[in-house]
């Protein structure tokens, strides 16, 4: 009984100190820069054919590890989030790849005050990575199969900090870790070296332009109500 009461008090204190905010519907556009790269590549999957080795030498996130700049476009509805992201990765020699992803998942906002918000998120989806950026030099730029390096399935968990300059303009700092399985597009599906899997990390800073469709959709803290 005492243990249950103690846990209830802790939960109540956490709720009042960091109120969870549920959006109704927010749309956002975010120019961003950052870095991304693989930190671990599996030799075998924990399921399937135990004799089939994975390609640890050509993992997309290891080959194209480095900085990037790009754009994220997304929507947040209550605790759900969907995002389309397009990034150009670069190394010392110039742009090395185009990365396009579409992810959906869950997020939870914790308001520190009127200007600051922390967000925890869990997103999963699919992505494409190109061999290089030659596709941009075509007469009609489009990514064809011969331009692809990898087709990727991934899941990511991370944290985001936002500082509100205004209701519509925010500074966004984000980072996290992800797991991925990918098919190398330039190899046959039954090729022994056609698949890779591993863990990658990412971090980025962006300027987020937010449109709260219904206006004032977030729950306010007790202190805000008193004002």
C-alpha cells in the first residue's frame, strides 16, 4: 500500500513539473544540417539462414558516413508523427549521396516553459540512398534504379529540443540512434553480398517553421493558466 502511494505521488509530481502536451494538428517545414553514420554492422541476422553472412563492407550508413544538409516536412497529430526527409550527404570531396526517407511513429512532448519543449520520439519507415548525385545532372532529374545504392527499412528512437523564437519559428536540436536492414540495389536479391544490417546514429540542428492548424492545441501548464 505504501509503495503504491509513493509511486502515485512521484507520478503526480512528474506530471506537474513536466506536463505532457498533446498536439491537435501541427504541420512543419525544417531546413537542417547535421551528421549521420553507421557505428555497427551485423555479420548475421538473429533469424533466418544462420549460414548466410551479411555484407558488412558496403553498408550504406558506413560508406556515406558524414555530414548532411537537407529538408524535413512533416505533420504531428496528437501523439502521432509522419515525416518526409530529404538530405544531401557530403564529405571532403563533395556531395556523396542523396538520402530520402518516409517515417511514421509516436512522439510525446514535455513543456519546460512557454519557450522550451523536449520531445521523445519513436519512428519507423523506409528510405532510399543513392550511389552519388549524378541523377541531378540528368536533363530531367529523377532517381532511377541505376542511381540507387540501397533500399532501407529502419527504426529510430531519439530526443528533440525546441526553443520557440515565436509561435511559428523554432530552433530544433535532435539526436538519436537507429537500426536498419537494407538491400543493396546494384546486386541481385539472391546475391550473398546483397544485404546489410546494423546500427546508426544521427544528430541535426534545424530551423523549424510550424503551423498549428487549429491554434492553441497544446495543453497548458498550471502556471500558464494562472497568467
